[in-house]
C-alpha cells in the first residue's frame, strides 16, 4: 500500500503562537492556500480515500484535498494530535509566564504535561489507527493529520526522527 502522510495547513493557533495539541482551531487563508497547493501535488496519484483526524484544522485540510482529487474522507479519532493538558491552546508566552516548569518539561516529547495524554497512550492510539488503515484493502491512501502523529508513525516504521514538518507537508510511504 502506498500512503501519503500529510500535515494540515497553517492555523489561527500557529499565527497566535499557541500550543496546539487537541486545541481546535481553523485554517488561515494562507493555510487554505497551502492545502490547495498540496492538493495539486496529489492529483493523479491514485489516492482512493483520505483518512483524517477529526480536529477542525485537519477536517478543513482534508476537505480541500478531497474536493481537488475527488476522494471520500473518513474521520478517525486515533489520528488526533496529542492532548497537551494545561498547555493546550495557551499562547506560548503566557504559558511560559504561568507554567515555566511545564513548558520546560514539554520540550521532551516523551514527558506528559499535567492533565495531558501520556506519550505511551498517544503512541498506542496513533499506531493502532495507522495499523488499522494499513491493513485495509486499498492500493493508495492519504492520511491527513498533525505533526505529532506523523512523527510517531515515522518512528514506528523505524525511519528515525523527522525535523519540523511544514504546513501541508507530504511524506510518501510504502507499507
């Protein structure tokens, strides 16, 4: 199976410099343009279905691509970004002033933010969703999600660490 892992476009939270995670925000006009460009790159690739995180920024991104390549979208909770607990949705400067020790802990993705999802649970959830998708009877699919799940899938496949992913970034995998 050929799998295109795709990160959503720029969001309002990105330009407001917020901690994302399970924070639900919309694409910006620039984010929509990024995904229009991503969709053009995916035309003619034979994508049969898009599996997407149900968070708004991923939904909006997957809908843009689906409209361009004419493919159905299936939303999967397991593809959501990690819940960052008390940092979720906070503007980063405010978080640094209010929770400096938590922001420092957050720098290591294996740590769990207070009230947040543990790294182990997050990985298990994402890998279960990915495994379920990769065993379906399709030749070529797209997975539209967030930076955290994409990096988790990449590690799970033994491909090492990914640098920062750009908005609308596409990674092609053969599984």
